[in-house]
């Protein structure tokens, strides 16, 4: 299934201080208290603190803009200023940010700790890619990507069916692949 970002309405952050667009959630139609994993695109245009998500492991990736510096509640500082470079942190941590420039857009993967493990992989070179069974979503960050269901353009995502495990990144394209494993039991 192809998902167009423009078809995903903006929703307020959990703390009400920003906006996000949900691309995919598992199980389908799960809410904030019962999702196993969730992928969204956040729009960050002010120095608002991030929402806290106890029991959730998060990965964030800068997509557009100059980025921001994250100050975590244990004193750790991380500059999220390199596009397409994932950064992982625990969702219960307090995070304050300082914008490096204007508004930014970032990609977020949230995983319920103990129920799912996952990662975001940047794909930055042209060519064919065979998807493994744990790939639950591919996001087109720039350029064009051909899938078995049609082309993806910047901002589009694809939820591959198990039999659709092949895609092609055109020259200049970049993608983020989300891999999630849900342990049995």
C-alpha cells in the first residue's frame, strides 16, 4: 500500500506543543496506549519540549531543515543536524530542543519496549533493493523509488506486502527503511 503524506492529516503532539502526521501504526487503528509500533513525520517549528512516551523506544531522523540540538534530561546533548542519520533514545526521557535554524521536519519510529524491536536504515545509493520480511515501511526522503505498486516521490511511504519485496531507488533518491521484529509470545 502506498501512503501519500498529503493524505495524512496533521495531529497535535501528545503534549499539544507540535504537529505530527501518522504514516503507519500497528496494529491498524491502534491508539497511543496500545500501539506496538508507529511511524510518523513531525513538523518542528519552535523550541517546544518533546512529548514523553514511557515504555517506548524512539528513533528520530532529520528529513528537512537545519535541525535542532536535543538536550536530554540526563545531560546528554545530541545535535540532530545531519539529514537521514537516525538517533535512538528512550521515550520517557525529557527532551528540550533548540532549533539550529528555521522549521524542520523529522521522521519518527516508536516501538513499544518488550513487544517490538526495530530500526531505521537510511538507503542513500541508487539501485535495486530486496526487502527482508521485517521491513514494514519504506519512506521516500527524496527523488523517486519504483515499487511493485507504483512510484514513490519525496514524502511518500510504502507498506510492502510479503510478496512485494523488491524496489528500485533512482539516481539521487534516498529512502528510510523501517524494520520491525515482533517476538512470538
